[in-house]
């Protein structure tokens, strides 16, 4: 019986430390009598240094799984070069560039980058997956390449093909 308070204390400390993150830039309480908070994190695209995204999601400290609600907003915050664009997956599926666990079992927040070639725009889709069922809740943000070095190079490539 003496082990129960120790285990409870370790669980509480782990929960508190899990909320600490270098990339967390905001923390909004949803009320005095709830354990749910809105966490806001910053995330830089691993291949496109000039893109920064801010992700908001619900963190439920005493639940086994966090809600699937989330939002994302991405902006150009630096140069975007044609060299950066060379490694971008250009398929319709794009690629998952960020993952974060949302439960103890199989629920994951993902961010997928998809390139819209016609409009020269990077699209960032945030969504939640669960191995037994997906969630329809999602959010999307776009970063047009217009005005960037990548835009100029991509337009020149298109003109050369004509």
C-alpha cells in the first residue's frame, strides 16, 4: 500500500514534465475545473527552413487520450530556395513531416506537407489518426511560393519546357 502514493507521485511528475517542451509557445487553460488545456507549439518544416507552422491542440492531462481537435497556421518566415524544394515529395499524398502521440495507444497527430504544383503552393494538413478508426477533424494552412527564389526558379523551368 505504501507504493501507491509513490506511483501516483511519479505519474503526476511524468504528466507535468510531458507538458514542458522547448517548442511550446502558448498554453491556455480551458477552465478552473477542467484538466484540458490548449497547447500552442511552433514547428519548422524540416526541409523548407523558410516555413514556420504554429499548431494548436488540446492536451488532457488526466485522460488516456487527447481530443482530436487541432488547428494549424503556417507562414513563410525566411527564404525558400529551389534547393529546398528539390527534396519535397510532389505526389498527391505528400509526406508526413511531423508526428506527436495523442494517447497511450495508437492515436497520433500528424502534419502532412503536400505540394500544389499548379499554384506553386505548399499545403500543410494537420489531422489525427487512430489505428482502429480515423478522425474527420483536420485543419489546413497554405504557404504560397510567390515572390520566393523557388517561385522564380520553378517559373523559369516551366518556361523552358514550353
